[in-house]
């Protein structure tokens, strides 16, 4: 692996230099909550106001996180190189473009299509570029060990399936099919690799155990994107919806173990998959008319704000105590 231009050990012990790229997973969870609240309002009949409030709250958080990371990039460019060369952190770079796409999707769901459209274009362009860059890095001369593979690897390539959720409705039908095809091709490839790693190699390090929840997100968002593109429910859509149920069950078997892991930013991996689960349940209930999925979506939506609030509290506490934004 190429040595970074600036070693973390040569930087301050904490602070801006160590502001992690994984902070963009906060935005993924926040905008996921926003979209789930807006869709839940339609499905369950409550006011859309909580979703609208969430939209603008996380819009502000988006600005803060983006400006903070931009400041870090300008002041400590070598640290960005180090993160890019890190076998795990590189997978979180596309969380930036995914966050933009989710922001656009949230704006569209709230009825602000004119604001959503240009933002979607920016997010889609960034996602396309980062997908190619990360995949090119994967197949370069760098050798990845089995222990470096994990569910976080879904983020760069499979994150493409976020784009079609609102892309077609915003007028980008063909581009949406491109992103859907890209995401699903890599989903099936990476699912095989990740399951091989989970079955036949050492357990994921305790600090990264929460990333197991990411297993729920690709089939859930894949189902929503697929149903949006085909305009309804077909066999492929049913397969993705039931795969979501399967991986939710698998994650629940690991829940007790996950709750014993000390807090780290990796716990934000819980938020977006739960939002995706709620959205997939609402969509399947709408298309198939099965009440059980409606109540499953309601349960996921009920627990999601609790997860976000607890994670936000622990994140702020960690920032104030100096436990976050430190060298690794």
C-alpha cells in the first residue's frame, strides 16, 4: 500500500485533522429518517410536519459536516490521502455523494422537486465518479486481506441504487437505470464476497460489528428503486423485498452482541438500514396490500428516531470528551 503523504502520527492528537469521513454516515441516517417520516406520514396518516422539520435540521447538519470536512481537506490534505489509502475508510468516501442523493430524495419527497433536481444531478455525478475511483482502487496493485473486507464495502458501489429512488420521478429515467444496474451488479458480487468473509474468516473486529446492520440496506433500497423503475411489483421486486426480511432476521440474531460493543462512529451504520427497512415495508405494503408489512414499517419508524437521538447524544458526548476525532 502506498504510504500516505502525511502520517496521522505527525498530526495533532485530536481535532479537525482526525475528523473522519464516516461522519457522512450521520447524514445518510438523518436523511433516511426524513424520507421515512415523510413516507410514513402517507402510509400511516400522521402529519408530514416531523418529516419537514427533520429535512431542514439535517440540511443544516449536512452543511456543517460538509464545511468541516472541506476545511480539513484544505488544511490537512495529506490526511485525506491517508484516508483514501485506508482499506476501510476508503469505502466511506461515496457516503458524501450518497448523502447528496438522499438530500435530493428527501426534498423530492417533501414536494420540493425544483430544489431536488439540481441537487440530484450533483449527487449522481459525484456518485458515478467516486464509484469508478473506488473500484479502480480495489483492482489496482493494492492487496486487500480477507480481514479488511466487510459490509462497509457495500457503500461505494451498491450506493448507486439510491439514485433511482427519486431519479425517474425527477426526469432522469435512463440515468436511473444505469445507477440501478451498476448497484445491483456489484451487490450480487459483493454479497458473495462479504458472506464468504463472514462464514470462513475471523470475526469482524468488535469496533466494526455495527456495520453488520448494513446488510439490510442494499436489498431494501434495491426493492424501492426497482419498484419505482418498473412502476409496481414484479418477481424481482418480491425477491428483493423478501431478502430484506431475511437479512433483518440475520441482523436481529446478532443484536445482543452488537449492544455490548463500545460506542464508535461505526454505530451510525445502524441508522440508514433501519430507515431503508421502514421505507421498504411501507412500499411493499402499498403494492402488495399486506398489513403486516405496514406494521413492520411502523415499528421500524418508531425505533428509528430513538436510534438517531441516542447516536447523536453519544457522538456529541464523544466529541466533547475527546474520544472522537482522534488518531486510529
